[in-house]
C-alpha cells in the first residue's frame, strides 16, 4: 500500500467540527487506496496557553518539565482525531511520540530527530489499520524523557515520517491555500505558486514567510520528500495547493519567485571600533554566546584605523545584544565610542533560483526602490536572494513596488 502523510496545523483542528472536517479529508485519501499517517498539531492557541502556564510558574524553568507540559496539546488532538476516524468506520489508532518511538536528541525545547523505526506502525498497518494518527512536535530522548522539536515542529515531524516511511507525498494542511509570491494581506496581485523549489521555499521560510517551519523544508530537501501546502478549509483535489519540490521539477524558470518581508528587525551600530584583526570575532563571539541571531552585517571603510560596525537582529533580541556589547566593552574586549540602535526597520527580500543565471536582478530591485524614494540602509545577498533593510514605514510600499517590478502578478 502506498503511504501518504497528511499534517493538520492548529487552526485546522481548532475544534471538534474542524477535526471532523480534517478527518473527512483523511477519509477521501483512504478511499483512494492510501494508508495514511496523520500528524496533528495542538488545537489552535493551546500550545501558547501551555507555554504561558509554564512561564507563569518559573520564567527560568526546567526544560524537561517544559517539554512534559507543552507536548501535551498534541496528545489531545491525536486521540480526538483517532476517535473521529473510528466514528467514520475507518480503522485508526493514535500514537504519542514515545510510542512510535520518534527518537530525538536531549536538547529539550529544540530537539533534533534521530530516528523513526517503522516496525510498530508497519505491524499495525499489516493488521488492517488504515490510519495512524501521530502527535506532532514531540519525541523521546535517549534518557527516556519527552522532548519537543521547537515551535512549529509538527511540520518537521510530518516530513520526518514521510522520509522514514517512503511516503508518496507529505501534504501540509493549513489555513492558507498555498505559498504566495508575496503576503496577500499587504500585496495586491499576490499569486499562489503551483510549484516552488526547495531552495526558494527555504529562503522564504527563513525570511519570515510563516507557512512552513524552516527545519521541515531542510529535511524535505535532504530526503527529497515532495511537500504540498494546501488549505483544510476548501475543497481540495490532486491539483490543489503549492508543491515544494526539486528544482528540476519546477516547470518555468522564473528569475524571481517571491518577495518576502520581515517586520521585526532592529539595527545596531557600534561607532568607532578599532579596525584590526580579531575585532569582528571579539564583537560577534559574545553576541553568539548571548543567543543573538545576527542577520545582516556591514563594516564601513576605516579612517585612521577605526571603523563602524553595523548588524541587524530580531527586535526582541535588541536588549540582549546591547548587554552583550556593553559587557564585552566593560571587560575590555574592545572599545567603541557609542552604540546606536534603530528599532524602526524592516527587511524586504526578493528570492528566486533564476538569479543564479540572470544578471541585473539587484539593479532592477534598487531602481524600483529608488523610484519610490525608499532609502536602503543595509544590503545582503546570497546566490538566490537579495535582502535590504529599510525604514519599517515603507515596508508595504517596498513589497508592492518589487512585486510590480518583477511582474509577479503575471505568473500564470
Ligand atoms: N503546537 C506546536 C506549536 O504551536 C507545534 C506545531 O503546531 O507545529 O508550536
Ligand atoms: Mg505551523
């Protein structure tokens, strides 16, 4: 029997009616002749509530007990989904992570998946079970404790099961009907893409397009698991949604496939640091130790042996970054004259594998921003992406201008 993996996110299982609706989609796939592994998230809002309870007791909590609490939302949904399927006369059984077992590292709160042995589920499928409903987001550590995979981790659970069971596909059901060329809420003419390459999806996911957890896309790319993103709130068939797949399988070669944005950025500049070997290491070492996710970096041309160093990070990490820098200065690691912060910035990026073979993408991007009078503060590039940091008040204008400049509304 071919195995299909279907994953339902929190909004798709938010109440009993929605669980029944999702079960209906599973029933359709069983009727098509598939054995199905269903991965479920917690009901919408549930994980946040559980995290809130843990934080309410102790902000610096024991990570093992955090996992014991926050993993529980998925257990409820898994049981309810199995009951709903049974009620529809479909042989179904629920599994918590440890029962499968989904083996992980012991990095509580952000565990890595090590292994998913097939034996237990395969034996049940051989006995006639049609659907295994598995609680997403959770596993078991080598020490035998419950672990969780990090927020949004059910996507990664789904892809890992698809890889372990050689699934024909991994369908991710959510509250949007696919991956768009830009966020439709801020960009008129944003189009749903039929197909997108893994690399592009990876960039879009890490740039703040929140459809899929970044790790799940990495895993899908590594194991070549065809992924499909589709809506659980609409009638769906084999052609619905967006397929995330290998580059060779994406039909058209577009130069740019999407415009991404990320609102919550901050910019920090250290004025007048010494320009000598080791200074960047002295600055970015303590930032890394403080858990600051540094994104863009610019170093100015130096004058009289001194230079300015600018970097960006999520706005929520700004105070941590400031403390790491002033502590390092007080320790005498390096000196700066002033630390200047800017919390009113946003990042806008264009992404496309076509950039590898097409020149002029940067010029076209910068011209489009210039026409709107938008000043660029920082620029970074990768092989398939160009990002700029701009004033946040121009973010939506910039997204729209770039969408127009690359004619993304004309994508068929
Ligand atoms: N329920 C978890 C979360 O909200 C995992 C997931 O839904 O993917 O992060
Ligand atoms: Mg999610």
